[in-house]
């Protein structure tokens, strides 16, 4: 008998579509990761490329759907939760001012570059603004995964990148608010100010009060009868703050990251980081593959669109390198490059901005294709460069209390 | 910014529907589990009841959807994978003959009872056959979870239940094949024989050759460069065999269970059971809550339907107790009762049979509602009785190499 999706399809000897999707995505991701590791390239890039290959652009084995989107979102939420678990609030305070500068310049330069090139290309003003807004985005998950696999999340540069990504997301939210209002007619500054205040307030509240609140609640949580109560509490906090973040308008991953950070200190002596890692190990490939699957090569039938996509991608890389790099310049050239490159991937965040633009009729299908290409390409390009820029660093992350896998 | 489902919804300060669903289902399940634990009732029953309460029948906070169905399926697949990891093929051989008898009588008696009561109630022949087929089903996940939480999966009785559930699924598959063909017109015995041969062959192949094949492949898997290669291999095998199972027509959970069993010996000295447990801990609540959410109380507006639903549920419990109990009688009355009760939950498997009947127009909405009620009710009723029947047994399961949670 066949469980299916509790759906009505009579599927005796037909195979389960859900399982087919899961199996193909997971195995393709891991095969590609293996090949990339052997080529001494970061596994992350391989997993995204696997998505391009099995997705609609090439083999069309699997297409992006509500389901792959959902798994993808849960995957990246767990990744950021895990990264948060390894990041104490104090680690971020210490680099707060630098992270702020990196975020601000990393917003201004890409926006200006994106806006200018689209206008120069003869696109409409509103289209230029939306492409600029998409270039502001940072998909911190990609960089976090690369650095995490290298054991480098505790580096000062890694922490600046994480802090800057959080701030970048809030700034991006505000820009998107302004831009969306422009597309609809007028800008409601009062509404946008409220959103800004909520986003900043939420983030600061969790950073400043979260860890203390968690420490206070912990003894009560541990007294609960439900199995694995502290882990259950951790998962609930992760989902809960991710949800609250979306009500405010911040990305769900920011909420998950803050939840992890609130738990970081108290979970250190528990098995939670290790358990969250197991969940991430299962779910993250769906996130990476799903990004690759977004690529739509059929939007590039004319040469002008191809050239524009490549130009926009190059500018997307350069603008973060220049903006964030300049902000980090006092730390030395190498760190500046590391931080700049860490902010390059646009991934799912850039895609969402483009989708909003499309839904508001502010960008047409061609410009949407260009942004999609830029989002996927920056996400593919950054990991190999990151691996190179960070290759001389010593592993600094604490091993979890429990060894990751005794045998491999 | 907001990831959403990479969808087109403009969702600035609106909140993410996916995360709302996840959060409500997870937290409701765990709150109910806590309450049930305090009442000295099994958490499983609480989690299913949470589904009834937050589902369409009562609060309507969340409705069953493709997404909840998908999460549910992944959750129960991981559960059975985990159970398989704790079950070596030899454990099942040893009880094979007894399990076979339990399965066969556990199929015949419920089918006859279900068929007879529906005919006596004045329903059509084909409807009676479908209700009989739905009463054959066993949702082994529920029993496995209860016994697993009590640390009793290695008991002889637990192993008989697991073995019988696998055989029950194959028998149920064949019955469903015959019944579906009847509903469509004629029975194609050649096709059903092929299905039977495939299902039995697949199961025996994995049981007899699986573990050896895994042991032989292991050194090569461990040499792979991809991170956590053995865990990745385990997840892939789980998804892969679950998928193959559905192509044959067997339940995906049977494939996942067989994958776990093939890995049981070789994974013993690794962290895989512990990691699979973390994933299960996150995903299983969605399975349990989703079962509860299926209940549709609005089908019970007339008294006759209510009475029939209750009668069918009582017969569903009695028929497994009598059928499986009789088969296990030589082991003593207590074990016979334990085994009979272990086979009582119909859960998702019964629901799928009813859905197939509905899609073939073989059962009407009222009969469908009755089966749904029976499936959810047996799943809710069994855990408290199981907990009572097994309460004097000593915990026998090996603790995983790595402690489950150091702190709680």
C-alpha cells in the first residue's frame, strides 16, 4: 500500500512523486558535492550546479514547486539556526560597528551599480530600481555553509560577514518597502518607519535579552516530561522566531539565526548543535538544489539578454567586493577581500526581490530572467573564491561536544 | 525580506504561511505530548489528538494539505528507518514464522468483520469489501514509536509486531489490488501475481542480501570526500529503497524500514542512529498531527453514521486482538494481547485505502467518513493500552553509542 501524500491519486505500481523528488534532489546534490570535493572545489557550488542540471533548464527531472520551495526554506532555516548556535551575541557585538559599515556600503554600491547599468541599457526607471534592490541582497547561507565546512565560523571575518548579513537584510527590507510602494504609486513613509523600527527592535531585543531569557527558562524546560525537552524547545524557538521575523518582514533565516544565537551559550554543553546539524545535513541539499533549479535558460534566447545578464553578474560581484571591501579595508587587504566575497552570493534573497518585482509588474520577464541568472551565478561563483581566500586560515571552530561521525 | 516559498505572494508584513503551519503543528504536538506524559499517557496519542484539535474539525488553525502530507510522509519514513536501524535481519528471521501467522490471521479476521458489518448495515457489496480492506491495514509507525519511547523495540513481541506489519503490508497490497480491480470491472490475476512476486522478492532480497552488500560497500563509502559520507549514504539508501518500494506498490515505510535493517549492523558503531533520531524528532510530529487533522467530524451529522463509525471502530480493535492474538496465543496470554494491540492502529494506511475507494467511487462520502474515523480512532486508542500492556517490561534497547541528550 502506498501512503502518497494522503492524496487521492491511485498509485499502485506508479512510484511516489514526493519520494522521487526527494531522492533525485538529495542524491544529485551529494554526487555533485563529491565531484566538487575531488576537484578541490567547495561542495556547495556542486550542489547548486546539481540543481541547474536536474532542473528545468537541462534534464528536467525535477521542477521547482511549492514542495521543493518548502523543503528549501526549512533547510536554510536550519542552517542559519545551526550557525546561530555557534555564534554568541558577544561575538557579534564586538564586530558590530565594522559589520554595520560593511552592510551600509554593501547596500549603497550594488544598488547604484545595478540602477545605473539598467538605465544605461535603456530599461525603465522602476525596472532599474528593482534590479538595484535585488543586487543589494545577501544570501548569507551560502557563505556560512562554506565557512562552516572549513571550520572557520568563529573567525573575526566570518562574524563580520554574519553581522553584516543581518543588517543587510534589514536595510534590504526597507529598500524593498520603498521600492514596492513606488511601484504601486506612492511611498508611505510612516509605514516604512514602523517596519524599520520593528525590525531593528526585534533584532536588538533577541540579541540583548534572548540569551538571558533562555538561560532563565532552561531549568523549567529540562523539567518537562516530554522526550528530549530541551531539543524540542530549541526547535520550537527556531520555528517561532523565524515566524515572528516574517510577520515583521525580516527574512525567516534572520529569526532562525537569532534563535540559534539566543541558545548558543546554554546549548554548548548539550547535544543540540550536533542534533541540529543532523537535521541540516538532511535538509540543506534541498535548499542548494532548489536555488540551482530556479535558473531559466530559455529566457536567454536573444544575445542582448545574455550580455546584460553577464554584465549584471560581473557588476554584482564587483559592487559587493568594492562596497564591503572598502568598509573592511582597515582590517587589511586580505580580510577586506574575504568579507567582500562573503557578501557576494545573492541566492534566494535576490530571487525573492525579483519575484516581487514581477508580481508588481515592475520588471518584465526578460529583466526577471537577468536577475535570476545573476542570483544563481553569484551564488555559484562565490564559493570557489571563498575557499581560495580562506584556504590559509586555521580551523578555529570548536568541535561539538559529541564527535560528528566517529567513523568517517 | 521574505523567502516565502519562492512564491509570488507579496508578503511584506504578512507572515509566512509555511512557517505558521510548521510552528503551530510542532508546538501543538509537543504541548499535547507534555500534557499526556503528565497524565501518564503515551505522548503519541497526545500528538495525534493535537492534530484533531488544531485541524479542520475543531480550531481550523491548519488544514491537511500537500505540504503537511509531504512532511508527514517524510516523518514516518524516518521513523521506520530509525526503527530499522535498531533491528537486525536475524532478529526478524527468528520470529518469522510467528510473524507470518500473526499477519495472516490479522488480515483475515478484520477483513471478514469489516465486510460482514457493512453488509449487515445494508451497504453495497463493493463498499463492504473496501471497508474490509481498510480494516486489514496496520500503521506500524504508531506502535513502533510507543515501544521505541519505552525502550522496548528489542523485545521478542516488538519484533513479531514489526515482522507481522511488513507481511501485513504486502498482504494488504494484494488485497487492495484485487479489490481495486473488482471496483474497476475485472480482476487481472496475472498482474496481481507479478506484484506479489515483486513485493516478496524485494523484501527478501533486502533482508538476505542488504546487510552484506552494505558491509561490502562501506569502506568505499567512507573513503568518499563528501562530508559525513556514511550518513549521506544512509539517508540516500533510506530514500532510495522507500522510492523503490512505492514503484513495486509496497508502502514507502517498508522500504525505509528495510534500508534501516540493512544498515543496522554496520551503523551500530557509528553516529547514524543518533543522527536519524534527531531528524525523526523534528519530522515525526508532522506525521502524528497530520493523522489527527484527517478527522472530519462534519461527516457525522446523522446518528446512524455515528453509530456505524463506533461499531466499526470497536470491530477494528477486536478483530486485530482476536486474529493476531489467536496467532500469538502459544506465547501466552499477555504476549498475545501485546501483539494484538500492537497491530490495532490503522492510521495513514487505512486512510489511504479509504481514499482509493473514494477515488474509484467504490465508497461514498459517508462510508469514507466512517473509515476515516476508524483509522484515527484506532490510532488514538491503541497507545494507552499498549503502554499499559507493556508497562511491566524492562527497557531492553541498547542506548545508542552517543547519549541521546546529555542534559535532559
